């Protein structure tokens, strides 16, 4: 008797009919079933590869399965079906049952691939099972451009991975939308049937780009649509801007702020903004040797060309020992002024020079002025170098300070050099003072001494060293040498000449924490002064607020070069404007290690100053 039973379990519909023996009703690959390739439900064969899964559909239990030499990986009884895992590449299977018999060597109609799921529907003399799988929907695949677009299906945002949406949706009509801030939104309806569908959506751009420049100068800050932060500094290309009108505000030091409206269209547009200057141009010349000062700021010697904002300016030609030449000038925007400065006026004092014996030559700053006794009425004020010399006598050099309209007296008692030897000294390190027989002597200069024994004393960093030297009847040079060796806290020293040599020791000077301003070997930037200037030019950034406020000038930064060459105690000792001061300090603090300064051949701490100039030129 034939009977039909309909079983509905979730979305599975089973129809039961009488049949004979074990037979395969159908065998197929389940394209959308990922069970054999999903973590938790896949199995590995003996080679470590993911096995194929055959879902054997039957309402009977107790089946055994055999794939010959390749074997069966695993079997699992599930409701209304048996999961049989087999290695990839098997060709046939034998199915046996204790009461229903054997189906021997069933040849698979398709190739068995690893990590894929198949369905085998069995019929027996008890039951024929027909299974129809339906999950109630199908996959929708959307390829969207740009990949950053937001995709919504039925009003719900769905994930987009590298421009691709993969979504399982129910059968029927669904609304979708694809949007991006800089593209035109696209909306539509898709009708999902039994087959998966692929939808390609490429949005139409709704933006443009601007390449903005300014004339006559670059470096202007550009603000777009009332944004408080600049979008960039001219010349530059903006990011994406929505098509339509946008407000631009352009700010550049020494120029009027410019407001304009630009219509952005598709693609890239070039926009050049003419700027109206708030400055005038000035060219100042001064006589040779004179420095030009504008409002008390040194602009260099002989010639200055530059820009000045509108206003009244004091312009001077200055020279040491001269009274400055001064004038004023009104600068108007857009105009060019040429100023030629007259020479400063010399300021004189009086020198009265006499000597014993008289008749000595008098040199002032290297120029022969006459012989003693001598009155000089037109001597430039300030410190002057006066040398008094006479054959057969030791020369004397004085450094008087000449004061305006006042007389300075110099009286020199010249010492005879007859029957004396010419003696010179030198040293490879700095000497604070040198004396012979208690009288100051010249280092790297000529001394006249009688032949015989003399007591020599010199001071290095506060430590006095004394010894005796023997002066012959001929000229002799004595060289004071520091060996540089350290032995138990002392330095080896030696005085030598072609006929004299003697070793002696002094204590190591205590210079560990002292900061010097001048030593015989000053610290230096790696690569020298030119490398330092290049470093400053490459790294100093002109602060925007200083530009917008027209601030410029020279900041002097002081710092200490430590014994290891590192930079410490950085501070602006000559200030111009807060942001300029901070930028100068920042750049100096970031300098690489210097070559340290040395005293007596040893590294010491040295104070150093560096000027950092900010200029619109």
C-alpha cells in the first residue's frame, strides 16, 4: 500500500513514498552551503586538508559508508540526514544497511572537491525521501564606487568592505541607497528572486578641486567657508570641495586681507588671487664703513633693500666714533623710495704724547702721527692703540680712551735695549698673564732681557707656575708647552728652547662646572659656520601670527655648549615677538651636538650666542 507523509521542519519539506532497495534519487553540489568550509563544522582528512561533506538525506538510520582505500573521514547523524565527510577526489562510495541491504560502488556523477558540500537523496524499500531546501532568500552582491560610500538596504546601513557589499536578503522587492558626501546619491529598487544578483553602482562626482596661488608673493594663508583653521598656504591644491560657491579669505603679512567667492565646478580649476600691498619698497645707501639703522634696528652695512609697512621711519648711518647721520621718511603703500644717507660726523678728542727720551715715533691705530712731544687735536673718540718707539729702546703700547673735547695725556719712559737680548715666548694653551722678574712680559711679542738668569712666572686659570730661565747673549725663543697628559690630577708642562728644557707640573684647574665665555678653542657646529647657517635656514619656520601682524627682526639666542657637545640653558636674550622668540629657541634646542670648546686641551662648558633673523625679504 502506497502512502504519502508530508513533514515540515523549519523550511524543510519531506514527502515519504514506498520504494524498493537502497537507491540514490539525486546527487548534487550545494553551491551556497558553506558547512564544509566553516569554522566549527569543517573536518580535516588524513593529509590535513579540509574534507568534502556529503549530506545524505533519509529518514532512516543505521547506514554504514565505505570509500575504499581513501576511507571515510567522519560520519555524524543529524535530524533527517547523515553527514558523511570524505577526502577530496573520491570516485565512489558503498552504502550498507543491516536490514535494507547494500548499494555497492556508487559512482559520483560530479568531482568531489575539498571544503565543498554535496547532497545525496536516498530511497529505500521503506521510504523515498525528497528534500527541497529553501532559506527564504538569496544573496545580493553590490560593487560600489567610491569604496567609501555608505550603503543602506531598506533604510538600514550595511557593511562595505573594499567597495563590496555581500548581503543575504529575503525574496521580494527591496529599497537601496548609495551615498557619499562628495558624490550624488543614487537610490533604487531591486527585486530578489531565486538566483543571487550582482548590482554595480558608480556614483557621479559632485565636487571639484582648486589650485590656489597669490601674486605677487606666495605664502598666504587660505581660509575656506569661515573655517577657523587655514586650508593651506599658497600655492597649494585644495581637497575635495562640493560644487557651487565657496567663500575664501586670504591673509598674507604686509598685504590687505582678501575676501572672495569662487564657484567650484567639475575637475580642477586654477585660481590666482592678486594681493594689494600694505607696504612700500625702500632702497637705502650709506657711505663705506657705515651701518644702516631703521628705527634703531641694524640692517647691515652700505646698502639695504626691503619692504616697510606704511608709517614714519627714522633712518641712520652709524659708524663707531662718529656722530650718526639721521633722517626720517614717510612710507606709503605701493610706492618705492630711494634714500642716500650722508656720512656721519667724526667726534674728536685730544692726545698729548710725550716720552723720555723725546724724539720717539708715535703711531695711533697703526698710523705714524709724528714724534714726541706731540699734541694731536683730531683723534677719534673711543679706545685707541698708541705705540711709542725709538731705535735702541723697547717700544711701549698704550690703550687710552679718548673723550670728546678732552685731553688725554700719555707719558712713556722708554727702556734702553742696549746690551739686552731679544726674547720671545709662546704657549700652546691660553695664559692669563706672564711676568719676568715680577714685571709684566709680552706673550707672542718681543721682550728685551739682560743675559743671565731670570725668574719667569705665568698664570693658567688662576694657578701660578714659576721657574728660572737662562737668557743667553743672543736672541732666544722660549716655548711653553702643555703635553695634555693627566697624571694623578696634574698636567705635565714643559718650557723649552733650542738650548733649554725643563719639566714641571701644575694642579688640574677646577673647571668642571664653570661656564666660560671665551676659551682658546671655541665650540663649533658640525661642518662649521656655513653648516650652522644652512641648518637655521632649513629648519626655521616663520610663525603665521607673526607674518599676519607684520613682525620681523633678529632674535639673539643664548645657550651653553656642554663638555659632551650637547646644548643646554637655551633662552632668547634679545626678544622681538613671542612667537618669533619661541621658534628661535625651538630650532636651537633641536640642534645636533656641537664640537665642544676646550681649555688647556680639555673640554669645558662654553656660553654661545646665535642670531636668528626673521625677515619678509
